[in-house]
């Protein structure tokens, strides 16, 4: 078994605490993604699993082993970094087998392990090339291959696609997803890109300021966020938020000049709330004129209309189909009340109706 368990894990740098008592279970063979804004602690937490950062307090297990104080080489993990860190004077074959060679593996075993990694990553045609003769995506595959040959219990990825262009990022996402299906190993992946998180993960861990905000399957976080931060972070474009006032069985949204009929708790009656609606759950109402179309981003099969209201409030609406709004139009919006999310203004926690 090669699951990973974090038990009240804390990291401090002197008097500054950056990881705050993390409890987390990652099952054997699971693809878990740490996601969050820059500075949220996701890379630090990954490096703690790798043993590259010391755990100040708490315990960490990989499988049945307590690895909290183990050296990185003893943990059974392999890490793929944002930078490829390949030896420029070595061929692909030598780069992939170098770690095994340094650890005294027999030559025949090195050849076998490199051949298997080469097959998995489809690198057969590049074994005799040096890194300078490879594309960015090919270099990253070699970096992943170097991790595969070690046969680790856990693979750790620290933003491995951030140096690639958009097309290669998509290609490598597919490669990594295929790799996980073929190998079936436990993988922990760090990214600030929620699209990567949504497309790759079995489980997403949303972090903010060293604290876990929510853990769950990608679509569970999308459909059922616990708080405003998770609701705004998961989904692209981000969820729209508007000021509202809770009434008796309804929420008034002054900026849209509408009331949403929702069975909200009486304790909130008369209180300010935050109303969230995703761009894909809004529709343009051409009979309205309360909102001004400032910008339209057309992406082919889908377009995003950026609307502004009289008080400066802004909304993004997703449009599909042939008929779309144009910049300068005056429109309204409509939506299904069942698609609306309500949040407490002070705590930012979801008010479940």
C-alpha cells in the first residue's frame, strides 16, 4: 500500500507558520491535486511529503511507514519539478538511467527499466538525442521517465507544465492522465491552474494560506462548494458574485432588480448576503436593458459576454449558439434559482438552502 497520510502537519520558518495543522488522507493509487493561489502553501506541503522540507510538527505516513523524519531517498517517492533539470551533455537514455547507475544498479536492470519507461512515454525515437534537441514537452517526458525508472511508491509533481506553451500543456495533461491509468501509482500534483486540477484529479485539495478549504472530487467541488473562496476558485471563468439581501423565503438582488425565491433560514432575514451564479448558468435576456455589454470574447463554440450595471457591478455570461450579443448592446439576464449559491458576507461560508 502506498497511500499518504498527513496528521496535523505544521510547518514553520522561525516564528512564521505557513502550514497550519493539515489532516489529509490520500488513498493508494489516487491522483490528488493540491491547488490554490500563489503563496497558499501547496508547493511547501508537497516538498514536506518529499522530505525536502522538514516537518515542524505532526506526522506523515507513506503506506504503513512513518516517514516524518526520513531522508528523501528513503521515502519511496520521486519528484518531477517545474524545471526539467536534465543533464545537457547526456542523452535521453543516460539521463533516465543516471540515478540508477549512481545507486549501483546492475547494467541489465537499468536497461530494462529505461526500456519500460521509454515504452510508457513513447520516447523510443529520442533515446540517443540530447536535451537541446528536444521540445519542451519531450524534455518533460524525459524528466517523468527519470522518475518512473526509480519505481517509486508515490510520484510528486511540482507544477510540471507551467513552462510549456498552451498546446503542449494540453498534450502533457493527456500524457500524465494516461500515465496514471497505466501505472496506477499514487500521484500528488501541485498546480495553480484549476483547469489542470479539474481534468487530472481524482481528488482536489483546495488550499489557502496554509489551510485546507475543501477536499473532494472535482465535480463535487464545482457543484457543492463549502465557501465563497472555493466557489470562486473552481470553475473558469470564475463565479459571479453580487450583493444581496435575505428576505422571507427569498433573496433580493438590487443590482439585477430581482428577487430569487429561495428557502433561506429566517435567521438571515434582513441581512446582507453574497449571491453567486456561474457564467454558464446565466442567460442573456434581450428584452431587458439594465446591463451594458462592455466586451465579448469569442472563442469559437463559446463566447463570454462581460456586462456592467448602473452601479458598476460586473457579470460574465457564457453564450453558445449562433446568435450572440455585441459590444454596446443593452440586455438583461435570466437564470434558474436552483443554480444560485448564497454565502454569508462575514464568514464567506455557504448558506445551504
